[in-house]
């Protein structure tokens, strides 16, 4: 059974950082449930071979377990955790970074590029087909045959992308490879906010960047990210603040100003609402917690 072999391959090859000897291919393992951790999703296919994982994006919750996969078609601020894992039955996951250039190349060689549509959600979960699981298995088998990786890995990546494009989450993956798709335009606005999170943003400016009317941009941005642009910026600010607190635990006010807050009280209030503890206390917790648990 493909899922059984996928479990065995991941368990054998998983590293602490999730990387493998194949570019863009990940293999992860967790031997116990993990704490909710704020991070960014990247653009990725993630298959659960054993256990279960939860991602939270805005007010949306995505649970997926063995035999299911998640597609992240925009790099979004999420909170993630493994919710089912143990030493006897660790959580096991396979990942593939979704490269827009590879998807675009595949679309150009087919008629799939003509299938547009409105902006889909940036995250989506589906059941994995046998064909998708089998392709993931064959990709990980290459780790035991390193000489074959340069030739066969790109071929299997192309197969996996084709299975995604023609599968239930095809709309998400297709739009990732289309330069003029609504998802791509929202992604450009997302990238701008990530790079300028400490600045005051104007929705009109973002809509112009995305080449949309303000009303259309609002609808598309909400559909993709589950947040308004202002809420999205706030998530990025707080995420960056938490990273800074690891380096500057005794400078809470300075960290707040650095990420764009004008008032320490507002920073503390919104930080506590997001992470459940004020930044001064969280800074202490982060300093005491092992890096791998952050």
C-alpha cells in the first residue's frame, strides 16, 4: 500500500529541519503533539502519512490527517501544530515546495492555462489519490538512489504538479502558475505587505498594485487570506515582533516601534490577544524555550 511505504520512507529519511537531499522536497517527523507555532506557510504541497496536523489562518481552521494533503498557494501567516503524534506512532509528513515557474511551464504545454476563475482560498485540504501518494513514494525512493535524483526528481515533480493541477485543488495550483491570475495579483500585494509591514498601508495603493478595483481587491484578498489587508498586516507585524523578542527580550517597547506600532500599550494589547500572553512575559518564555519548540 502506497501510504504504508510512504510512512516507512519518511521515518527513515526525516531530518530535524525537514529537508532532504532533493531540492524542494521535505520529510518531517514529530514524536509528540506540538505547541501552536506562528510561522508562514510558504507555497507548498503537504501530505500527511501518519498522525494529524492543524493550521489556523485568520478565523479558518484546517485539519488534515493521514491520507490527506494541504495545498498552500500563497505564503501566508499561519499557526500550525501536530495534534496527533507519539513516540510509538509519530506524525509523518511529505512536502513539496510549489514553484510557480514549474507550474507555468506545465500549463504552457497543455490547455489547462485557459481555465481561470476567481481567487481561491490560499489554503485547501483534500483526500490524496493513490496516484498522488504513489508519486510521493517514488520521489522519496530516490533518496536511496542519489545518482538518479538529478534526472528523475524533476520528472516526478512534474507528475505531482500535473496530478494537483487536474485534481480537486487544481484551481489553486493553476492560478499559482498564471502570471495574470487573481491569486497571483493578491500574492503580489501579500509580498508588498510582508516587505513593508512596518509602514502605513493604503488599500487603494494595494488595489492598484494588484491591478484591481478596490472592491474587487477586498473580495479577492479576503478569499485568499481569510483576512482584510489591515488584519493581515497586523498578523505579520506581530509575527515579526515575536522573532525580534528572541533577540531583544529586554526591549519590548523598541520591538513594538520597530514593527510599526506607535503606542507600547497598543502593541502589548494586540500581542496578548494574538499569543495569549503580554510581550514582556512571552520574551522570557521564548528565551527559556528550546529553539526547536518555537
